[in-house]
C-alpha cells in the first residue's frame, strides 16, 4: 500500500510556479538574443568590407559652431566635384592616387579661400576613422590612408568619405514609375475610420 502524504506536499507552491515562469521567460530571452547574435555573425560573413580602399578624405571643422560648420560645408561642396572628377578620370587605383596628388594644391587653395581667418592644413596620413553606415553596409572603425583637411584647431564635427568606393556620394537612381505599395491590414483598419 502507498503511504499517505499530506496534500500540500503534492502541489507546487505559488513561489515555485512564479520562479518557474520567470526562468522559462529568461531562457526564451537568452535564446532570442543568441539567435540575433548568430544572425548578425552570418550576415557579417556576407558583407563586403575592403580595408584595402586606396584613400579616404576627411574635413575637420574648427569647432561645432554654426559659422565653422558652414565653412566646412562650403569647402566640402567645392571639393566634392574635384574628387568626383579625379575618380572619373582614373581607371585604376594607382591613377586615382596620381590624380588626387595633382589636386592637393587646388583643394588647399579652396579651403584657404573659404576660411581666410583660420589656418588650414592638408596632409595625407594614416588616420582613425569612425564607423559609418551606408546603404549597402557598415564601414567599421579602422585606421585608413587618408587626406585630412584641418580647419583651425580641427575640433569640430567632421565630414568624411571613402573616395573609392563612393560612400560619400549619393547614388544616382533612375526615376521609374513605381506603383505605390499598400498594406492590406492597414487599408482595412483605415477603412473603418474613413
């Protein structure tokens, strides 16, 4: 015959049930985070990042004041077409570097004309660049060969681009007559309130 046990011993307590539910939720959350990390790792395998880019260009403003940022923006607007022209004329990376070397004096002159009250320097060196997100991927923080144009103290927010490939230039896309995308559920919900 089976021994009799008190009734309270056979049923789980409320504290046990609550801790069991929280444990299940914690395990589910950890599994979800691990899946996200694995997906990120898999996606990073298929992302192309070439740290062998021939050169980058960076403009460092004197400060974050509106006037100094406007000076930086004017210099950027005048130098971008010069860089684009060098890219168009170059067929190889070596030719691009030669074209950019020819433009150094012109780029420095443009910067000095737009910032007459501050000293301007242009140097080519290995420089640390922050991470940057573009349409097709993320360029990680790394040390790159770069032209650094410094206005004054160079302590303001900067603008930078990778000259090859063209991260800093907007992709030209042909305007096609695309049909407007509609979501059935959203259309159905809005029809209730129309």
